C-alpha cells in the first residue's frame, strides 16, 4: 500500500483519474436525411452476456451527440471495430470533434460504408451502414423499454431536464446510456475462421487500445502487439468426488463410473449444473443408467445447441 497514492476520482474518472484500456469503435447511426453518421466511441462493453434471451452491449455517450440523438430517434446502430492503424485512429479523433454535423464530418470520411446483414435481410427497413475497414461489426437495436426509457425523445441539445433514468436512455443532464440488443455479428472471414476453427496468435485482429483523452491536447492509443497464450490450469477432480455430487441429486437415474470419469475436468462449482443437465436428458429419454454412450449423446446435443447460438 505504501507505493500507492490516494487519487480523488473526478468527472470522467476513467480517463481523468485512471489509465483505462478501452476499445476503439466507430458507431454508425442514421441521420435524419437517411445518411449514416459515424462517431468514435470507447465506452462500449458487453452488457447481457447470457441467460437473458438475447445478448446486449452498453454504450455510454453525451446525449447531445449525433449518435445519441439518432439512437433516440431510430433505435438502430452499428458498432464497427476498426483495426490498429495510425491513419484510422487519426480519422477517428478527427470525427470525434463535438458539434460537427453529419454532413461536415462524413464529407471527406476515410472509411468506406456498405450495407450490413440487417439491410440485406430486411429490404424494407432502414439501417445504418457498416464500416468496410472494420474487422468485426455488431448490428444493434436499442432496447428502449428497459428502465422505461421508451418516451425519451431526441431534440434537446442543451441538456435534458430531470427526471433521469438509472441505466438506460437519458441518465443525466448531458449523459445517456444505451442498452443495445445484438441483432447480428459480422466478422471478416480470416477472424471468422479463427473463432470457428481455433485461434492462433496470427489469427487475431489488430486491436488498438484507447487510453482516452489526456493533457487536454492528445488522445492516446497503444499499438497492437501479437497476443501470447497462457496455458490454462487443468485441474482434475477424482471420479469419487464426481460420484459424491451425483449421489446427492434427487433422482433414480444412475451413472456408471466411466461416465462420471468424463466429468473430472469440470470445475467443481459447475458440477451440480452439468450433472442435472445429464439427468434431465435421461428423464426425457426414459434412460435409467447413464454410460459413456449416453454422455456422448448429451455432449453432442450440447455442442449443437452452442453452435446454434
Ligand atoms: C477514440 C475516441 C473515443 C471516444 N469515446 C467516447 C465515448 O465512449 N463516449 C462519448 O460520449 N464520447 C466519446 N468520444 C467523443 C465523441 O466521439 C464526440 O462526442 C463526438 O462528437 C461524437 O460524434 P457524434 O456527434 O457524431 O456522435 C470519443 C472520441 C474519440 C476520439
């Protein structure tokens, strides 16, 4: 503790009071004339990651920005992850000047725009375009009903009056939070292959890291370095301890030892859940004894379900 000083958090604490690594994305939204507006953003993070029926991202932004106003109006946006390249970061910083209109900033924009999958699948709908240079894009819809933000409207550029929402829509005089449902993830082929077939250090996109606005003059960004793998600790428990957990389930379904041996690598905290999943399958399939054969079927089913999502 002696090495640390007490630093008082200030407004925008993630950049005024911390060194906080963040992604660099260009957010595409629909301007009133139908043109796509691009704004650079870093305060984006996964929000609902499982167990909610849909996946969602969170975006924090100034509520008078083109991006916020367009999301309030149309509910649609694209989150475009740009690769590490000096000219792209320079362009992102140029496009981050507050108050520029869509026309002004998009006139000489370096990024190329194209249709995403939502536009292709919904020819009658209106969707912002995607950045062709991005290595991945998320097409999103704002979940305006969350936190009852459905009545938040665009049009106020000098500070919204109270009341404010807690976590979705207009959340303070100048702030907004948007919970954005993931409609599509678009991945460049090389990285799609990495994700589907197994990633190597070469199969990573060049991800830049933004450290935010510092010293009132510069935005700071670090260059991409080849990622290095760190071996996961492989802890195996014994068949006896898996048997102990299996015997505690309220069921007459039984497991053979060699079936339980297939679960020794499952972390102890997940064992009851995994075992219950096996029992559920057995009960649905009139099976009283789970052997390695049934385990294979259950594993295949699980793998297929994961693939589907
Ligand atoms: C790299 C970078 C990241 C930024 N991240 C954010 C952010 O997360 N939230 C925010 O409100 N503004 C952020 N800004 C500032 C906005 O880009 C700025 O308000 C800009 O005017 C928004 O453009 P728009 O009005 O077209 O949406 C960032 C700027 C840069 C250059």
